[in-house]
C-alpha cells in the first residue's frame, strides 16, 4: 500500500470542509464511511517506529505486518457500532520544573491509527468552526503562532491588564455527557458518536489493575486533542467572543493554546468582572482554574509608569507556553513585549542535557556531538524567538562547560584543559544559538 494520502481521500475531506464552512449549523449524518482501510494504513505509517506499545504489547512494525489480519474486523465493528476500545495503559511523565508527574495514556497502536483517522474526518468539520484565538492541536497552528498573536495583541492593541489562566486537571475533568452533547451539534452519525463514547469510556490499566473511566479523556490519544479543543470551543471560546466581549466597556482579547489561555483587557474593571464570571462559567461544565497559575497582572505600554507609582521597580511578568513575557522598550524607546525562556523550563533543559551527557560520555566524540547537536537544535527551534538570544547562549555555554567536565571524567590523562577542549570543538563543533523567529516574522505570523 502507498503511504501517501490518495487524491480521493483528500477530496472527500475537502468536500466535508467546504460544506461545513457553508452551512455552520449542519449536522453530518454520514461520516463513518470516510474512515477507510487506506486512511487507517496511512495514519499507521505516520506513527513513529519506536512508539510505545499499548496494553496488547504490539509494536508499530508488528501492527503493520499484521494489518491485513485486523483491519477488516476493526472497520466492521465500527460500522455496526460494536467497536470495543482497548484499555489504555497509563504512564507518568515529569511536569516541567516540578516533582509531580503528569498522567499520560498510551492506546494500542492499531487503536491509535483508528483515532487519527477519525480525528482527520472530524477535523475537516471543526476547523471551519474553531475561532482564530485557538492555536493548540490544530493543523498549521502552534505555540509560535500563539505567542506571536499574544505579542501583537499586547503591543498593538489597547491592552493594560492581562489575566493569565490555566485549567486545573483539564484533561482529567472533562464531562463525558457534555462532551457528547457538544459533538452532537455537528455530528449526527451514530457510528461516530458510538466510537467517541467508547474511547471516552475506555478503561485505564495502571499497576496491573484496570480502572473504569467515568470522566476526562487521557492525554496521549490522538482523538483527545480534537475533543478537548471542541469542548473548550463551546465552553470558553464562543462564550468569550459572543457573550462576554459585547458586554465590556473596553477592548478584550483571548489567546488559547489547549488548556492554557490568556485574556487581555483595556480596563481593570472589565478584567475583574470576567474573572468572576469565568469561574462560574467553568464550574457549570466541571472545570476549575488552577489558583497557582491564575493571576491578574497590569501589563502593557503604561505598566512601567504605573509600577513606579505603586513602589515597584518594574511591572510584573506573565508566563505562557514556556516563556516569560515582560515589559521593555526597543532602541527607539518605544514599548515592546520581551520574551525569554521561563526559569523552570531553562532549568529543566539544562538538567536534561546534563543527564544525556552523563549517559553517553563513553561514546565516541562524533556520536556525542551528533546527539548533543540534535538536542540543541530542538531547543533552539522552540526557544529561538527574538529577544531570547541570551537564554540560548546560556544553554550553549552550560553545555560546553559540562561536556568538558564529562570528557575529563573519562580521560586517562586527567583533566581536559580548555586548550585541548577548543581543539575538540574545532573537529566536532556544537551548534551555535540561532533565532528562528524574528520580530518581523512574528508580525507576519500574527497577521495571518
């Protein structure tokens, strides 16, 4: 089979998207036939070969090899509404800068391919409905676009107050009842509704014990991101745009990336009103704000002047998607929003790099350099935003220092001095810090 998506499959999704765009209130009653054998195969091929197996222990290569064995039975069960979603294996990964861990669900490989296929079909509809303030988990949109949009809103609009918000245990708190009601606004195919219900209700395997899942959707499933976006589209996005903003005295804007969102206001009174109403709105749908990550901050072009009146040297900062945003000025003296790597994220990146160097210190210099450069490129690609070059250089210098320390610890000749280390770097250079997103690019992205 071919791995590329066939023109027929692409055309089918384009037709769905066009109709959803033209008829915003239409309920699609026939969608399951778009989840085809070819589409499932294509999505199976997009799963990385080293992806973790689910409860059945089947790896990606094994799922590909036995594809013809299980695919027909899977599709038949979907069409007769009898698909039994496999249990989800739960693992825990560290949270950035914290000792607590985040639960992650690992579906079976075959189920993952089916989830991706269903998400493709549903995304063709919902991408026409989702608002421009939503960025997470959407094709062609990401964290950089969210940051660029927030930068443009604060820099170019009448913004003086920012409500930084985060939802507490969002993925674990979603109401299944509300989720299905929201989906049914646009999806009237009982086969798709049954499939989504089975995925929401799939049991969790943890420490050898199976637990029923009565609320929430496990992070890790391909369908979870789409469903969570649809949930917040109805709970938060539409409410803010259609109910809240028309009732405010001044301007207001929202930038949301999955469950992290920032609300920007012209007036403090509006911000306080919305903060109170927001708690009530979220509570209606089983959600709450995380108090430690929710705060109202005076932020904008006049914040510096007001901070000095209140006895502070500088305005407060806000945090969004791993960055600290602060008020500063450019060379001409005009207001500008500065961005730098958040301290906890910087600390985590350095610890991860140090741990990697400890584990690979006995490999050849060429292998070590390849591995370090791969990690550095990934770090620069995300954090390489205009104004953040100092934090990138700090990471580069720290890697150099610790790498020399690791090379010294394995050397029979004692410590590797800087002169020797410079010779090593000339033969095996580390990638220098690089900015991938300039101010002009940020403005261009925000304008899209």
